[in-house]
C-alpha cells in the first residue's frame, strides 16, 4: 500500500471505469465512506492495543 505514489489512479477503484470518461462524484463519496470505515476500525484497533498495554502495565490486583 505504501508503494503507491499517486493518490488518484487513472482507473476508478469503485466502478472500474476510467476516471476521465464519466462523473465519479458518487464514487468519491463511496470511497470516502470506505476510508472512514477503515479509519474507524484502525482507530478502534489502536485504542484496543493501548488499553491492552495499560492493562499490562497496571495489572488488576
Ligand atoms: Zn467511478
């Protein structure tokens, strides 16, 4: 994933059509929602890891 140098590829990753052929505003919204979901799951993962670390640092007595 980190090897991608372009933020906007030629092909739309939502509908599979070339970006120049049609309006992809709807695709952009779908992509934004997908990223939001990914981000939320990522943040949940990070939060869970932090909680886990805290619990390891301060074990229940
Ligand atoms: Zn599209």
